[in-house]
C-alpha cells in the first residue's frame, strides 16, 4: 500500500509550518512597529508594498544571474 505522507519530509513540513505561522502572526503588526520606531505612514506603506514585491521578483531575477 502506498504511503500517504512522505516520512522524510515531516520535519521540514513542521519547521515550515511553525516559521510561516510566526510570520503570519507578526505581519499584521509590522506597520504599527514601523510607526512606533518613527517612520511616517508613507514610508511604512512603501516598505510594506516593496518587501513582498522583492520576495516575488528577487528569485526570478537573481536566479538566472547566479546560475551563469
């Protein structure tokens, strides 16, 4: 009978679950933290917009450059 769960990946799945759960808990409060540190609303908004764009586009742009 075929295994439903790959036992070799259980540790990785648990680590990723904990890491992404932590990010999900912290992310809503990052803008409040940026405001408390002294950034104005425009700067906090700009950082909040740019960081996911870099996370999405960074690997697509830098991956081929690094592979050369």
